[in-house]
C-alpha cells in the first residue's frame, strides 16, 4: 500500500479512465517511433523515483529508500540504484532559444513590423533601401552568431524565404516548426508538460489557479468542423501575437527573475466512431 493523504484528490481508480485517454495518442507515437513497452517501463520507473525524491520530501527528515519505495511501489533495491540519477535538467537547447527569441522579436517589435503589425520583409544588410535589416534583427538578440549563419540555417529549415525583392520573409514554419525540426520535439515536451501541469494544479487545488478551458462540439459535419478549425486558427493567432507583443514590451523593462510564463492554444478535430449527435458548449474550467 502506498502513502496517501485524504486531501480531496481523486483516488487511483477514478484516474484510470482519464489517464488512459491522455496516454493513448502518446502510446500511438511510441509504437510508431519504436519505443517499446519495456523501454517505457524503464523510463517510468526512473521517473517515479526521481519525482518521489525531489517533489515529495518530508520537512527536516531524511528521504529514505523505504519511504521512496512506499510512495512508488518500487522495490528498495531498485530505488537505491535509481535515486542517484539526479533531477531532470530543464534546459532549452541554444539553437531553439535563439530562434524563439529572434522570431518573437520580429513578430512583436514595431521596428521590424509592417503598419498592420505583421512581421515585415527585411533587407539583408548589403541590399539598398531604408529601414532595419535582418542583420539588425539578429544583432538585437545575439552577438555570438553571425547573422549570415542564422540566415543560412533558417533558409535550410524553411523558417524564412526570399521575396521577389530578395528581402527576408518569415514563413509559417517559424511559428509551427516543420517535422524533424529540433524545436518541434522541444515544444512537444514543454507545451504538453505545461498544459498537463496546469490541469494537475487545478485538480490538486481547492480553487482553479490556472485558466484551462475549451469549447467543443460533437456530431458535426466535416465541413462544419473544418470551418470552425479555420476560425479557431485565426482567433488563436491574433491572441498569440497580441500576448507576444505585450510580453516583449514587459521583457524589455523587467529586471529579470526566476519565473517563467507560457500561454498556449491548441485546436483539434477528428472523425469519431459511433457518430455522436449531441452538441455541447464547454466553458467550465477542468478542476
């Protein structure tokens, strides 16, 4: 039996169904990518020990192998072997961080935007014309990497392209990374982590500290689902651009600290087996 307090949290039996639904797309990905069940078990075993050691300490008491075994259900010999692995390192790859900062600045700073507020096509430093250049943009974020190297890398990854005037133009891939892009896997882990962490915090707290809501309808035709998806994309992009612009302005004035913030939006549609015909409008926080 594992250690558990009567703190209003759902018991393990009630968690079975939502966890199964949550894990199903991940298991689909694991099978496609060759992550076998034994390999996943090894990862989960190490993660269980790691979380118990670092996230469930007792005040002024030693975190013993016996207590970790009690919390996790993992044998003490395995606990002893695994507990020295250390906490997972939450580190953003340098290329991902640099790309994200440059794109965010390009999308938010009026110096690099059109009159309508969209990212403006930028001259390369050697081209004639007025206004800031791609070199100016990169120089605002980093002096450690040459702008030409960033440009070559981004062209290869299709983050930017050239227009008919040979100006550098931001593409959709800058916001939604292409398959195989290092940023895609990084944000896969980061964004899903933050979404799940917000939902877990809402379940674990007497109040709902984070906004975590959705609007969903069932029993739609494919045409209606596609039209709603297109509308959602427009609304989502407008919200993300506005939030990014405000965050850039605050970031310039902020003294810096230990906190981070994430604002994410997802849109999803699929054909459901069974063809449900009831429509609902969900506007309640999942708490």
